[in-house]
C-alpha cells in the first residue's frame, strides 16, 4: 500500500509505503518513509541483520518499521532473503513514479581499515554487481554468504542497478558494515527530490 501526496509542481511531499509478505517460511510487515529522519524499529530475529538494517535506516534517513517472524530453526536464508524482498518492494512502492528524484547515488564509506563503495541507479531495471570476499563464514547469527544474496534480492525488488564493492580491508564485520553504510548514503542521494520532472529522456523510470 502506497501513500503519496503530490504537490502542484508534480513532486511528492510525503513518500510512504507499507507491505505485508507472508509465506510458509516467513511473515513480514514493513513500512518505510523516504522523507524521514532515520527512525527505525526493526526485528528480524537475526541480531546482525537487525544491526545492518538499523545502520541503513540511520544513514539513509529513511524511516523503517520492519517485523519478521521466520523459520530460523532451519537457518537464516529464508528470513534474510524475504526481508530483502519485502524491503525492496516497499522502497519501490514509496518511490511511486519517481518524479523529481535524483535517481543516481554514489558513496565511499571508510570503516577503520576498510573502504567500501556503492553506486546506485534507480532505473527501474534490476542488476547487482557485488565484489567482496569475507574471511569468516558467519558474523554472530548470520551467514556472510547471505550478504550478497540480500542485496541481490533487494535490487531485484527495488528495481535498481546496484554496484557494491569492498575496495580493501581485513575485518569481515567492517567490510559488511561498510557495504550497508555505503548503500545507505548512496540511497539517500538517489531518492532526493531535486527537480520537478523524471530524470530520463524516456520520460519514465
């Protein structure tokens, strides 16, 4: 469900959306506000994923209310994947027709010895380029292999072109946190309202 308020010049004043995704594996409610201040209430059942989504909300300044009940007695895969699907869908719905958005975003984020980069195009087409290697199989209660899968699922349902890369670094926690923060700051730029038209010669994105 999307709630949009359009100004006389065609731009959107309040960009909010909520979605409910329920399967035999997960039950997820998520609401987002693109023009928020980074207020979050997140519970996925996976502590490390909670932390990464809190970082995303804080640094993107997108308010997020997300609750997930999943089959964690099996493993973390279904929960991580479905949270990304639901969040991507909510963000896409909140963008609406994307009138006035900057569309593109880029960020470099240092995290101690690590440097991460994210470049985004909210193009309406999904693609993920992911270049990062992790020396640890898990961070707390989340498999590190699920980081790439999270962003793959998110990009697919956000309908965005996302390029993520760890340029250098050693600590696995720092690498993953840097990626989520870089994604957050790039999204903050990409969703900004900077004009009154659509940033495409096609007239739609």
